C-alpha cells in the first residue's frame, strides 16, 4: 500500500536518525516501528477497548449447554426419573 504522511520537524529528524543508524529504507523503518508499537500496545492493553483486550477469548469457551428447548426436555426427563 502506498501512503503519504506529513511529519513535524522533530519526527522527521528522528526518522532520518533511524534511517542512518539502520541503513534501511523509510518503508522498512516505518513498518518496523508500526509493528513494535502495535505489539507494545496489545501487550499492555493500552488504547484497546475491553472487548479488544479479550477478543481472543470470546467464543473460546464451550459450556456444552443445549438449546433452550432441548435443555427443557432434558430437565423434564431428569425429573421423571
């Protein structure tokens, strides 16, 4: 994906410093920065809603409860015994 961004002078200077130190292209350095920031934020939960923090758990539990109609039938059978 091609993208155009505007940087303030301080951020531009930081990017240029990273480029000199790493020897990588702007794309490589910016991609690495995005990946690192994303991992850091997901690890800390910062900036995520409660749902986003537990999204990997939603639907992961199977309580093995049958549908209501089936559950009612099973309860009635259990009472008859």
